[in-house]
């Protein structure tokens, strides 16, 4: 076709009715559940039956992959008992506590499903939503389903406030909205494959799955109560995840340091001219207080800048060492031949 054909022909319709490229799903497809667990002996006995119950309402084959992120309580034993009884459960045991993101990535690498749903073990992510997520995916027009908290009044106040403000800061800096975002997500196989290709040592799962794009949508849920045990996050581990999130998504803090440096420079020029003028005109400068204040202000700014540079440097260090994100100490894999 020549361009003139288009120019002279009838006005193109607004929507092009291409044949649907959508994948067709059927009962032969496999859904993987990926669950990171760390010292969850109090919730495992409630979790597994609820998952199995929810999966009965999903018209698809499934496997459950539980990744023990270096638990020191009876979690692994409980999991082994469960895997012994059920052929749909596979287990990975990391060699130590590598953190939730690493545990999720270990599970995603191991899973063989046409789609995977990642969810927490403590039943704060309601298993009944598995049905809705899977049904939506089976329609074939979505690759990622993000389960978003519509209400998090069950979370501790401090966590709510910090995650709200961090979410605002993150959106300002990166353009990605993570307020309400959770790690409860359905990922199509092609998304899982792309994620597995990523080499990032420091990965912020919640943000990276947004960054990936693909055909995605949100579904909303009310965050449940933790079924037992305690949150595994300490203020320190939250701070670490926050630093990982920002450093892996934007270099803006580094650029801000340059801006602060420029402003300080302008301030220094004004102060310098003023001081010289006073000296030349013979007016004694009120020196001591000014010097102390300037030392404190610029000392803090320089230390702060070094801290920001240090944060990026340590992340770069993590990446160039090229160490594996996690190490697997033990695995109990379902008999795929038998199960298929
Ligand atoms: N988790 C993990 N490794 C960790 C910390 C947590 O695998 O180092 C798991 C934990 O067992 C749970 C999920 O990540 O299944 C969410 O953790 P938690 O409920 O403590 O987080 P919160 O809901 O308080 O954000
Ligand atoms: Mg929780």
C-alpha cells in the first residue's frame, strides 16, 4: 500500500479490529502459588488448608511452592510434613534468611506454572482472592494482576503512616504509585520469565513488577489480620527496603546533592562578598557564631551527601560482586511426572 492510498481513502476507523492475540487457557494449564515464609510455624497449619480450599474453586491445575527463608523455628518441619502428605506442595529452604524479595524470586525461578500468584503466609492476603485473580487471568487479556490494599486499618499505625509517606516520596521521585501496593500479585509466565532474566541483586519486587509494564490491572482488597506470630519486619529492615527501592529506581538523590551544592555555592558567594565588604569598610564581623553555624551547616550537608553517595556505592558494590541473590540448602520438589 502507498501512503497516498491512506491519504485518499476513507477515513480510518478509530479502532483496528485485529484478530485477538490473546492466549487461550484451558484446564491443562498450571497455576503456581509462591509463598515466602520466615518463622511462620503459627500460621502454616491454618494457611495450607485454606489455600487448598480456595484452590478447589479454581478450575485449573496447581502447585504450591513454599520458600522457607531460613526459618529457625518449626516451620520447615511443618512444611515437610505437609509436602509428605500432598503431592502438590514443593519446598525450598534457603541457606539463611535472605529476605522476602529473595525468597519470592527463588520461588518464581522454581515454579513451572503458566502463571504464578505470590502471596504472604500470614493470611493477610485473603486466599479467596485467588479465585478471582485466576479467573481474570484465564480470560487471557491480562499479564499482571496487582492486588492493592483498599484499606489497611489492620496494619500498625506506625507502618501505615511511614508507608503512606514513603509511597508519596517514591511517586514524586519515580512516578510509580506504590501506595496500597502489596506483593500479592498474579504474574503470567512471560512476566515470570522476564523477571527471572533480571540480574538485579537488590530487587524491589513491588516496584519492579510495576516497572515491567505488560497488560496489568489492579484489584482491591481489605488487608486481613495476621493469623498468628508477628510481623517479620523491623524498622531497620523496612529502612533497608526503602533504600533499596529508591536506589534501584532513581538517581534523583544524587542529583539533589548537586543542587544543594549549587545553592550552598551561591550562598557562599553572597556571604563572602558581605564579609569582604565588612572587612574593607572596617566593620568588625561578628565572627565566632557565624563560623560555628557555617561549620555545622556545611559539615552536615557534606556528611549527608557522602551518606547518599555511600548508599548508591554499596548497592553498586552488591551488584558488581555478582553473588547469587540466595542459596538453596534443601529442596523437596513435587513429583512433576506423577503430578502432570
Ligand atoms: N518473610 C520472608 N522473609 C523475611 C521476612 C518475611 O519470607 O525476611 C515472609 C513472611 O513469612 C510472610 C511475608 O514475607 O509470609 C510477609 O511478612 P510479614 O507478614 O512479616 O510482613 P508485613 O505483613 O508485616 O509487612
Ligand atoms: Mg503480614
